C-alpha cells in the first residue's frame, strides 16, 4: 500500500510534493549507503524517501538551522503550535505592522521559529531574501 506524501513545515519555491511518488518509483537506490540531498529546500523528497542514513545540505543557513533545531528536539509540534498561535493572534490584531516587526526581529536574531512564522505568513509562503 502506498504511503501518502508527508508535507514538510517549510514551503519553498519548486517544492516537489507532487513528484515524490514518481521520484520514489524511478530512483535506482538499493537503500544501502547514505542518501545525499545537496539542495534540501523543503526536504520533501528526503523526508519521504526516509533513508536510514542521510546528509541534508542547503546553502540557506536558516533552513539548515530550522531542521537542526527539530533534530535536537528544541522544535516540536507543541512548541510550534504554541508559537504560531501566539504570533498569529498578534498578526491578526496588528496586521502588516506586526509582520514587519517579526521580520526585523528575525533579521537581528535569526530565530528558527520566526523563520517558520515568516515563511507561513508571507506571500505564498515563498522564501525570499534581500541583502
């Protein structure tokens, strides 16, 4: 029986959620050795292939730090829920001014939860960075 595709918390341009079943059928991998993702992005392919050993890389340090904090157990579903509910309430009360306040805070502190909040509340959830 086919498993449903797991959707990662991070949204990014070019996410391959709809391609995961096709990729899994067409990769030529014996499940031995290490799975290497040089461009992790959302992580949808690697997380759905579910290798025993993996190396996930990306040139975006915020994506890497977000998943590192999950791996360390510092970001959990209850932590995320509490954070996003609190921040979402503040956003609904203050509108775009609060969004820009969180963005400014993120640019200063690089908090992975702020990264997730901005990713989920910005236009189409697309990750974009300026200088």
